[in-house]
């Protein structure tokens, strides 16, 4: 098995939105904001190579929206999706599976692109299936008013129209090594992949824990549709993670790629921080 991080881009958004009811005087001690209250975030994917399968977890913003849309995110740095894959030695056509943790625009936009000749939507990964939880799909195509702006039809519907979607109905294994779990606090049916590597289990924590700063239980994003569900999911999964020795891989933490956990007087917290290369 081979594991590769892929930092598609970095972006900036409001710190208050990312930390919810926690006062800025507290969260900025561990996650700084600039004068405009914007914090820097990563947009990482992961490539998992198991046998003949090349699995990509999430595929970023994509490029189908206009400049006005992207102006809200202050994009900077990163390797890009296809260029980043090329640097790892992989072509888009070699991707066999794309696991989409959920269908918010920053997680699923890169899999569908616009054909430059006829303007039709097409897949960026000609030999891949897109694995999406059925609960998230149904939630996304019939969105509530609060989340509607996060689910973009041009990102989502073409995957189904092109016959690319494999629906996940619950806890399952994509391969013997790649476990898929379902969480519902951030958005209904979010998939959290757990990669069972010979060196230990690595969790792609997606938006369950956007950063190490979100490990304390009350630190929950304003974006979460069921914050009390998130609270319970975090508490339960942190206990499981500590018991089983999971390592976390962060999709959005600009400063930390991976961490382990330990118990302190204040609860379960970060122990060691490191890059995926050191896993």
C-alpha cells in the first residue's frame, strides 16, 4: 500500500464561521486569523494505491465556477488537482475510485469538468467510479435552505447522469484496507475513510475535525447542520481513536497534516504532529 497527500490549493475564510460559538479570544490562541478575521486553510486530498486500484479521496473545488465565486475564498498556493497527481506520478485516467466524503463544493468539484469544445460536462477521471453515501446524495439533491449554496448542481448531477456513481448505504469496506464510516453532524451522510495500513490505521477526518484546533469537543463549525450530533460523534470517535491508536490526517488544517492523540486533564488532545511522509 502507498499513501500520498495531495494539497490541491489553500484558501481563506472567516474564522468565526469555522469555530462557531467558541469566542475568537479562545480559538485564535491555536489557529490565528488576519486583520480581516480570515484564517488560512488547506484543501488536501489523498491518493491510496492498493494493488491495481488507485483511490482518490475528494477532488477539490474544480474550476467550473466564475471569478466572483472564487473571490470569496482567496485561493493561494497548492499544486492543483491534475498537476498534483502528475507530480505524484499518476495520470487522471489511472484513478480507479474517487471517494467523496460529502458533496459540499470544496470536496467534489474537480471530478466533473467542462469540455472546451462543446461545453458539455464530462468526467475528469475516465476510468473511475465515484463513491458517495446515498444519504448524502439525497440530502444534496434536495437541499435545505441553510446548505443549498454549498451543493452546486453542476458538480453533482453530471456524475449520476454519466453513470459514474456507486452509492454507499452504510458502514462498509471499499477494499480490505479502506473502511468507510458514515457521520451525520456536519452534513447528513458524510463518509470518513479509515485506511488500515501495516503501520497503523490512518483516518481521513474531512470535516469531522477540520483542524487540530477542532479536537476539543465544543469547537464545532457554524456550517454543521446538527451541531449536537457532531458533538456526540466527536466524543465517541475520539475515544475509539485513542483506544485503537488511530492517526488523523487533516484535510483542512493549514499547519498540521497528521497527528496522534493522548488523554489530558482537559480531555483528548493532540499528541504528536507530523507529515504523512513520517507515518
